[in-house]
């Protein structure tokens, strides 16, 4: 996923191997120099970012120690390929993070210099493996290690670099770091190594497949890309003897920086070229077509797949499937990502993690080292901002809108993202009903913004509740015209029902969404906070008004009270209160669905209370996927309170217990028929499937899918009410 693009890529020189003879240690990397010759183009690039050109004292120390480490290995069988891999050094981000983290909490940088070098060795080893896996033949503008020395030697050399980090810890001990801190740092580094391998495996599983599993993408970024940055910051804090609070803050800083760095890396192919460059290399030397060629699951592609129309998804699949002209495909892909709003949404996600970095650093005492950590975050997560197609291409698209924003309002490619972008739908929904296209522009915009807020909850509210309305219509024997009017009113009612809940959920939880759900409209900028609050105020008035017209105003007011208790007054912070409020919400939902058609019968009440009770038992499944985010926000959800495995066993037992409940309460009263037997079998199959999934499929991505299965089970059960009641 991340190929170390913080290294600039100089042109291949005609000289000998880097590191051969004194010249290899004569000063900073050649990319920072000016002049003529092969390095000029790269140097021009560097001059466009003046603050990157000035080498800090911390980086000088890290570079010197790296070169000393290599010198001590003169004559080692692997020395030549290690010099090829490590010299000239790149930005040395990981060593610098470790040294600045140690200094920021009052530690001695001299004591931790060796392990800072060790992190650069680990990073270089991971890049060697990456190049072999990806089949990349070049690294920093010259032959990759496996192309120059052979794959067998490259693997052995990379393995040696991984083990060397533990040798450097021994040197830290000899410099006076206490044994207990060495032991703790060893555990941190070992854990980082394991996380890198897990993340790489997950990435291999996803590579070449088109999907919109953003949760898994974020987990891969957290494991594979952020692991070393997080461990570098944490190791610096640990070896410096930092407090638990300071160590946690620096760990958070490193992880947020790593995720932001990965997202920014995904955006590099769509960034403007610095002036004076040519070819197809973007900022920091990343090839524009690198991700296209390697089939990596990058965030802009996932966002376009999730939020684009069917036609957009088909075009995305076609472009990623391959072709002869990579440059042409890349240009078409850029236009598609621009149109669907994926580039802007990805940049917003990167910015949200950069905000995490800034918040984490506030825990540390003010110092020049804390300031330099903040500068590093700004520097490495602001390497490029995606440019709109109108700015990226010589041919402008006059009058064409990008993500609903008129062309004249598009931000410059290398300028800041507006703080309050105009509220418009992401992309063009080509499959919409023609009549909707004739509505006034602001109405059309509001329809799609409401859809953006509601889209994740339709299968838990609008669809199943409408099914229960149809069951009531059938039970009451309404005529076709009355039935159509009632169902239409019900759809509007339940749309507003979930719209108010979604608005207050996302208004109060926008910081959590920046971490776990960066595609939501307040995070992507499709709605401003002010606009969301205005819509919430409007829904507070419209929803009970529609309820009054339909004769269910008391249930509408109960629902409003419940979601205020849940979101605004802290009911969501503990699992029992949360489950109880949601179960009461089911009563409000289904009682209003039936009563807007006909008075609630005894059989209908049995269904309503049974569905509420079952919801209370199993609704906690949705918390399995967000444990880290909930823990960060100090929520006491079931997985956090009970533990992951006991919680999963509880849910599996609950799903199995649904079998007799659905049979005796819902199916059996309708009598024995072939179709009731088929419903029984389908409900049993779904319940057992859910029990198996929750026990066996335990990644965040699979937990997300299991929650979707729970929503489909809920909808299916209420759909059977049409024939059973």
C-alpha cells in the first residue's frame, strides 16, 4: 500500500554505488542540491518546498548515526545491498519522530539514537519486501534491491534489517537506558512488526478487487502504514521514561499521522505537478499510474465505488480492469473521481486525522520538540492536495459541475479546501426518477442531502416499517387508492423518522465519524454543521406535523424524546441504556406503522413487543465493528464491558434463541401451510447464519457485514407480517 513515497525519487546517476567511498557520506542527499546535470529535475522539485530543504539538527543526527551503522558493517556479506537500500537516506521520518518524541517528554536523544536508526532499518526492510510483492523494478529512480542483487539475496537482506532493530536496542541499554524500559520498547517493536504483516496480508486479500469496504481499508492503513510511525513515537516516549498520558498521546499522534500519510499517498496521483517538472511523476516522485497498475485498494477508488451511480461504478471497474494506455485511463479515472466527489472526501478524511495529530500533541508540555512534531505532521500530510480536472487538464469543461459545485467555485488544486463547501449532492444520480429532475434545484439538493444522511439506515427503518404498514393495510382491507396514499404517507413519515435521528447522531458524533466513517456528509463537506442543525430544527417541526396528519402524533413525540435521550443526553454511552432506548424506539416505530392504518390488534402488539425484545438482545452487534472508536470516546458498549469473546458467545446464543420465539409468536398463529414452513425455514437459516458469522468472522469489516445481515433479518421478519398477520 505504502511504498515509502516520502523519499524523493532522484534520477539515476551514472556514478558508482551509493556508499562506496567517502563521497557517499559527504553531506545531505543530492536531491537537496541545486545545479545542473541528472539531479536538476529532482532538485527543482525540492526547491518548491523550502522548509523541506533545510535539514534539522535532529535529522542530521539521525543521518549521521545511520551512516555510522553502515560503516561498522564494512566487510559484511550484506553490506553492499544494505548501503544500496539505505543510502542516500530519504527523509528519515521514523527516526526523526522517535528522537523528537523522546525529546518532547524530556528524554535524552543521545541514548535513543541507536534504536532510531533501527526504525529506519525496519522501514527499509519492509520496502524491499513491498517491491518484491508488487513486482516494482525501481526504487527512488534506480534498480530495486531484488532487481540488482536477486530476489533471494533481497529477502535475506530485508530479514537482516528487521532483526537489526533489536541489536540497536542493546546499544541503547549500553548508553544507560534502564532494562525495564528496554523490555517495554522490545514489546512495542515486536507488536509493530506483527501488525505490519497482518496489514500486508489484508492488503493482499483486497488487491485487485473492486469494493467499498472503507472500514477494512482504514484497518489496513492502521496496521501496515501507521504501525511503524506509531511504534516510533511510542518507543521514543517509553525509552525516555514518559508518563502513561504522554505515551498514549504520542502513540495516538503516530497512528493518526500514519493514516493521514496513507490517505495523502493515495491522493498523490491526482495532485498538481510542481512547476518545472516533467514526465509522469507527481509530488514526491510517485508515478501517476502506480496504483492503477498495481491494483491497490486506495481510498479515492473505494469512495467513488460507494457514492457513485451504477454507471460510475461500471466505468470505475472498466478503468481498473486494465488497458493499453495507462495515461489515458488515469486521466479518465481522475475525471471520474473528481465528479463523484471522492477526491474531496478523501482529502477531508486525511485532514480529520491530521486534526487528531494536533489534538494529541496538546497533552505534551510546550517545547521546540512538540512544535517540530506538529510541523512534521503538516509537512508529511500536506504533500499534495487533489486538483480538480478543470485545473489538471488543459481542456476546461465549461459550465460543468464538479460534485454539484459550479466550475467557477472550484478551489485551486494546490490551495486549501474551503472550510464550508457549498452543500450539494456528491455525484449525479443518473438512475433517479425523471420527475425528480424537474424539481427546483434546491429541492433536488435537499432530497439527495437527506439521502446522504439516511442511506446507511434505510434497511433498519424505512423499509421494514413500510412492510409493517403494508401488513396493516392488508389486515384492514383498505382499497387500492387508500392503501397507496397510506403507504406514501408512511414512507414520508419514516423518512423523517430516521432523518432526525441521523442528523442528531452525526451532529453529536462528527469527531467519531472522522475516525470511523469519513464518508458521512458532515465529514466530506456535503453538509455544513450549520446546515445540519437547520435541517434538524426543520425535522423537529415537520415530523410530528406529519404524525399528526397520519393520526400517530403521540408515537412521533415519543420517538423524538427517545432519540434526544439517546444522542443528546448521553444514553448511547452505556450499552444497557442504549439497547433499552433503541428497543423502545422499535415500539414507537412499529406501533405508529400499524396505528396510522388501523387500531392496533392484540396480534400486532405481540409482534411489536417481540421485535422490541429481540432488538434489545441483539442490537449490540453493531458495536463489535467500532470498538476502538468507542473506547477512544469512553463509551461502555457491550464488547468493551463484557469482552469480545463473551459478547460474541452471548450474541450467538441470542440468535439461536430467536428460532423458537419467531416460530411460536409469529409463524405458528398463522397455521401450518407450505408457505409458513418456508418462512420458518428461512428465519431459522438466517438466525443460524448470524450466529455462525458473529462467532467465526471477527474482523471489523466482517462485523460490519454481520450488522447488515441483522438489518436484513429485521426487514425480512417484518416483511413476513404481510402474509402472517
